[in-house]
């Protein structure tokens, strides 16, 4: 099956919810893709095919809490590389570093365990959605503090009007743009 056909299957299964979680927001829901085996296989194939063309190859895949955790392990297992989570503040034990990012109303922080990344590693970051770019930018900052190189930020969906791409300094790829 061609890439376009796989993308069409995935897009067909993404649902839209007006005025969620508040009036004026159009929420794009990826969970129907995961509940349909054909669509989930198509998405998995798209991700794996894309990552297989990255040069250099990633040494590890980092995923953002929480929906990035649905895709990061698939990539890690396929390429026999470590999966490393980036989580909200206070969720990881041991030595961690953190970076804050802006939300619509306030800020939040992400953390990563310092022992999980070695200096010089090539890292793929994966998440479900790019909106403002704050969480991806914070994740890139964490990895750079640890001496890693972000090969690419890979997202399933991008909300283009929010201009999040402008806030992410690493190479970025999105499969679907709204």
C-alpha cells in the first residue's frame, strides 16, 4: 500500500470534536485510529517507514507524556533502540533535569532521567500533536542539556495555524497538517 493510501486511512479515522475542551477549540482525536486495527497498522507503517530513512539512525527514541508513549515503544522495538520517556514534573525517580514550557494559562515542566541519555547520542523525539511547540521545545532543551543531538521531532498531527513549528529548532516532520 502506498504512503498516500495509508495516510488516507489514518485521516479517515481521526475524529473532530468542536468546542472541546472549551468553546472555540476543535479537538482532533487520534484514539479512533488506535481502536481500528487497519488504521493503527497504517499509522505504524508510516512511522516505521519514515524513521527507517533517517540519517544518521537514531540511538534512542524519546517520547512525550502521555500520548507519545503510544508510539515511542513501537519505534524502539522495531529498531532495537532504547525507549526513553519525558514526563511531567515529579513523575520520574532518581536524578532528573527539567525544563518549563508555556501553556495557554500558566506553565508546566517536563523531566528526564539524567542517566537515560549519553552525550553524543542521536535522538528521535516522538509525540502525537504539535500545537504551540512548547512541549517539544522543552524536550529538545532537556536533550541538549544532556549533550544529545535531536535528529528530528516526529509528530502525527500538526495544527499549522498555531505556528508551533516556529518554536521548535530541531528538524520536524508531521504526517498530517490541519
